C-alpha cells in the first residue's frame, strides 16, 4: 500500500528541469566567437607594438635634441636657434631639454601645424620688442630696432624741451613778490635796506653806534671837566654883569 505522503515526479517535469540546467551552463564557443577573440588579441598586440614604437621614437628624438642643444651651447657664435615647425609632443620635449640645459625657449606661430621653437642663451635673452616681432611673424632686425629706439628717445627729448619752453612762457614777466610785498613781505636783505633808510630819515642811531667804548675813569674826567667849564662860564657871566 502506497503512503499518502509519498509522491513520484512526473517524467515531463524532470525533463524540463534538466533542460533548464543545461541552458544555464556556458556553451562551448562557436566558430564565430573564436574568430572575434583572435582579432581582439591581434588588435591588442598591435596597440602594444605601436606604444612601444612611440616610446622609442620619443627617446630617439630626445637624444637628438640633447645633442643639438649641446652643440648650440658650445657654439659661441650663435646667440639663438630657430627650429622648423614640429608637433606638440616634439615641442614639449624640446622645451624640456632646453630648460634642463639652462636655456630660454619660446614657441611661435598661429596655426598648430606652423608652430616652431626658438632657443636663446641666457645672456642673450630676447627683449619684449623682439618677442612681439616673432609673435607677429616678423623677422627681428637689431639695427632697425636701434634706429627706432633713437627716434623714440629724440622725440621724448623734444617733447620735454617743448614742455619746458611752454612752462617758461606762462611765467609772469614781473616778480610777484615785489608787486605784493606789502602783503606777503620781502626778503631779509630788502627789509634791512628799508629799515636803514627809515632810521636815517627819522634820525635814529643804530645800537652799535650808541655803545660807549670809553673807560669809567675817562668818562668821569670828562664829566668833571664839563662841570668846571660850566662854573667858569657862569662866573665870567656874573663878573661881566657887575
């Protein structure tokens, strides 16, 4: 007798369960998948090879620039060096080599494909006017620049001279101190002269002239003499009256 709690799975259900398990398992690669993977491996290998080739080219270019920069430094006749247009990576390498060597470097040119690098020795660093000429795509002429500098200096001198002349022309012909001396006063020399004239007009005697240089004894003798002279004069006057 079969137990009421026991059950037997249907063969159809078992087949469905087995099919779902097999479908969930990784299937072996087909021919198309193998070809795709092969192409991916080949592309990755080509990329690695290109990167290695790029590194090698950069290293070779840096060595070449280091050699040229060294020759430029040792050549005392050269003050600057201009390179042909190059790419951004090459310009960056050249700038780095110049900085390590103690040089000054600039990039010029408007369009990317026409930009170039110029190197300058420290003792011959370019002026702002020279850099501006290169930025405008012009050649730098030292002699022409010197002539322009002299013309500017001459113009500045003439302008200063004109300004000085204009300043002199605007000054008054008469001295305002003399004109308004009664309001603002005069100089010490003129004050002294006018004071002396006033003293003479009013009979004033300077202090230095009032100072008595005689001794006390001489002054007393002179006073006694004057008194005797006065008594004699008085006596003579009385006798003549009698």
